[in-house]
């Protein structure tokens, strides 16, 4: 067990080391997310609609789009220099490889989201502190589901020539439950409703997380097989 | 022709004629036997195509799911062929659901499309399996294609209940299920309508198996041709 954890942390550490060196992924994701928000501000007339209803949608679209960029990039790097080959030659369990990649993707996305939230607060004049604990929890469980399925599919799409296009095409229809649930929950939380009012959504999102981590554990051997 | 090949051919013929008879009976029932619905009029008859197509699409995707699991377990090309063939048929019938729905909805609801729970779920389902088929198109044939497709086939089907509930809590206007309702089996519907619907369901199910058999046959022939080509190539 201890060894397994060491393997997982080694992969996470590797991803952070690469990122600290290249500084490619994170800046791209963040700037892209800001641009997505900006485009929404231009296309949706915010003087007519209620920000508490539209804001969470815009926020999550920014999270999911820039998250997709992150997923694509993270496996591209593995492929480019034959890093994935090297990882697969090491005597570690494939699931450790999955959890390492999944957790590093999750960490990048969460840091990006943490930086984006203050901007969101400023741009849309939303009070995030009223229900901060619930808000962070909602964002966490939504992002875990996205990364759980996203890492599996990006490790699969990473082998294709058309990986940049195929990842979103495979991923977006499947994350509909997360997209709807996370936006609903965020919107309710921002309007001051307690988490106990939305157990159905919390349960649904948590089941999504568990189901796709489970599916990934069962199938990752077949995806990373060469 | 030897014994082994003539036996499935024989059963194929039986299935073919059974399907023809079933579809003919269903068509007769839909257009001549069943009375026109009082409030909705003639357009209501599209239901007898709409519901069986939806059932078939769902059943086909279930077969994709089962075949995908069996493929990853047994690593037998046979199951990969089943999954692919069933996915193709499922997408065709799912498209039919998405086409027949708006034709009915325009005169009844006054709009081609509303973002109702079931319409939305069906559209997402269609997108998932179109993506599945695209993925198959983007990988060269072989073990990798079958493995990736199987993973998506499993992930896609497990998402259906989650999509169902998320979209249901999001919104719903679709007519409530009429056959299996809370009041008991078939109480929401006139007997002649129920019989017609069941006939149509039966005929469509037969059609599914007929198409599946044909599609599997084509895929196997393709495999055989590839095999022969390679054999020829290396024998010179």
C-alpha cells in the first residue's frame, strides 16, 4: 500500500516538476478560462438576466473548457517525448499510473479554479463568502468527476491521431450529468440555499465520481496496453 | 456448400420472412386496424414507430454494453463485431426517434423541439454513440480499436441512468409513460392501441435481429477478405 502511494505521488511530482520547468499548461488553461468568461460577457446580456442564475453556468463552462485543454495537453506531453512508453515500462500498476495522472490533472484544475473564482467574484459582483464551504465542496466534487472520466478518455484519445478533436467529442456528452448538477448546485449555493436542500444533486455527482473512478480502475489496463 | 454454412443461412431465411410478416402486420394494424386518436388525430399514429424505435435504440445500446464487457473479458473479435454492429443499428433507430418526435411535436406541442427531459436524454444518448462510432473510425482496425471502443461502450451505457436523473430534475414535459404506469400494466391506453403498439414493438425487435445478423455477416466477410489479402501478399 505504501509503495503504491509512493508510485502515485512520484507521478504527480513528475507532472509538477515538468510544469514548473515549462510553465506551459497552467498559463494556457488560465488565460483560456478568462477568455471564455469574457466571450460570455459579450454574448449574454447580463443587464437582463439574473447573474446568480447565469453566472454559475459561465463559470462551469470556463472550468470544463480549460480543463479539456489541460487534459489534452497533459497526455500530449506524455506522448511527445516517449514518456508514456517509459512509464509503462516501469514495474508499476496501471491503476497507479491512472491515479497519478488523475490527481495531477485534478490539482492543476483546482488551482486554476481557485484563481478564477476571485475574478468571477469581481466581474459578476457575486458574493462568494456567504456560503464558501458549500461552494468549495460543490466545485470539488464536480471537478473530481470531470477529472476521473477525463483522465480515462484522454489516455485513450492520446493514442489517436485526432486526439485534440476526439477528446471533447467523447467527453462532453458523457459529462452532461456533471455539467447540469454542478451548475445547479453552484447556483443554489450562491443564492444561499444550504447543501441539505440539494442532496439529490450531491448524491448524483458523487455517484458519477464513484462510477467513473470504478470504470477507470477496471478498464485502464486495456487502454494502456501495448 | 457444406453443412455449417447452410444452417445459419436457413435460420436467416426464417428470420427474414418472419420479420417481413411482422412488419406487414404491424403496418396493417397501425394504418387500418387501430382507430384514430380522439384529440391528437392521425399524427398520433407516429407513436407506433416512435416508441418501438426508442426501445430498439436502447436495447441495441444495451447489447453494445454487454458485448463490450465480454470483449474485454474474453478478447474475442466476435464480441467486438457484435458491439459495433449493434451500435450502428442503435444510432440509426435513435436518429429515427429524434426525427419522428419533432414531426409529432410540431402539431401537438406547437414546437419542433422543447428541452424536455426525455428529448434531451435521447439527444445526448445519440451523441454518445455517434462519438463511439467516430472513435471506431479514427483508429485503425485491430486490437486497439476494439479495446478503446469497448471502454467507451461501457462508460457510455453506465452514464445513461445518471443522464436520465440529471435531465429529469432539470425539467420535464414529455407525455407520461402510458404502458407501464403506476395504475398498472396498460391501463393508460385503449386495448386496440396497446395491441398495435405491442405488434409494432415485436416487429421492430425482429427487424433488429435481422439487421444485426446481416451486419455481423458483412463484418465477418470483411475480416475474411482482409485475411485472404494478407495471405496473398505474403505468399509471393
